[in-house]
C-alpha cells in the first residue's frame, strides 16, 4: 500500500472513531429551581432556614457521560429574596457570563460539554458565596468516563454519594463564617449523623452492602473552610480515584485528604466470608463528633435497592 493510500485509510479510520464518539454523546437537559426553604438539619428535626437547589441539601444529582452536553437552566422564582447562581466545577465556560447571578424572577440558561470524567462539586456562586454554600446550595455532578468500566476501573456492586458541609446556625452572619466562627456541626447529605444510629439514636438509615461487594463512594467536600480526612474505620480504601478520574488512581489508602471544594471517588471492599460494619468518617475529630460519621453495614440480607438507581443518595 502506497503512502497516499495509508494516509487516506488512517484519516478515514480517525473520522469513523470521531463519528462514533459523537453518535454516543447526547444532550442532557437539567433544570434547577432556587428554593429558599426551611429544612431539618438533624434526625430529630431541628429546623434551619436553608437556600437550596430544588428544595434539598444537597441538590439533585446530575450524572452524564464524558462528551455529553449539559443543557442547563436555573430558575430563581420571584418569591425568593436573594440572587442566586450556579458554578459547575465540571464546566469550562465564562465565569462572568454563565456563572453570573440572577435576581428573583429571572432565569439563566447555558450549555457546556462535560469534557473531563470524574466527580465534581457544583454550588451557588452569588455573593456572599460563603453564605450561599453554607446555607445549602451545593451538590454533585458525576461524569462517567466514555470508555466505561475496565480492569483499572471495575464496575462497583453499589454506589453511594456522600456530601459533607459545615453547619452554621446563625445563617445571616456570613462574616463569622469567613472566620470559621459559629460552626456547630457537620452535615452529611443535609443532616448531622444522617446515617449513624450509633451516635444518634434518632438516625433511621445506614448504607448497606453484601459481604465482599465493591462499594464506590462519591464524596464531595462542600465545607466552607475545612479539608476532610476521609477514612473508613475497620477498613482500607481499596482504591481512591482522585477527582473521580480513573487515570488518577491510588491503591490501599487508609485516609485521603480531600480539599475544600474537591470531590473524589473511593472503593471499599469488605470481607466475603462474614458480616462486618464500617464507619466512614471525617477523621478530623471536631467534624466527626459534630456529625460527619456514616455507618456502612455489610450483611447477607442487605437491601437489594440501596446503592443502586435513585438510591445512591439516600434521603
């Protein structure tokens, strides 16, 4: 085969691959509504004047595939009192345009291509940002790798999302938040000791898996000021995917430091031959004993639905 034919064939093959990638990519429409509501921040029902996306802390889970286009709309209803915005850490756009705040009664629309695989935080970027995040305007977007699962990135048996945030009861005092003053608790998916009946008898849920299953935890540090020493008590992280990207993999980690606004993925595999329990904690003791402890029960009769479908973030 002459040089011209080889070059032509190579070009055709590259074009075919590119066409296949475009064909598999899709547009995912996502709409958030900023809601200023009162929510419970612990298992006994303590109320808090929260600012949220779609009425919950954290906001909705967004999950797309690498290469997909996110078609996003933010609605700020006229009954709200504050401007709000969105900052997707998975987006590469213009901070002064797409991430600009909108007033009550306004709507913001933009699109972006999820070009990098991993797990990312999103949050409100309106001023003062510290207050908007502390009051609950944060969540997670997962960008699955276009290559799918592999030996280097095995398919998990179950997946769970855990988002940690600091709780400041005096929600109006954003200047104190900047100095880390008034911090009274740590929320896991919106509540202190959300999945920890050991330290809080009012807790009614735990994470569940069967012995020997691979459980993947997507963790977001939505704290205002504090990194998280993420540790599985009575276990070792089998793998840590920095930023949730399979290309950034660590093995056999006891604790991994997650910076503020960072998100990572963690695999834990329990022993196959008997039931066990783990406590997934922020090993910063001030945070753990203020609410950042999650119990994972590995038992033969584990709920078959937990950690799958819409139960990767337990309400």
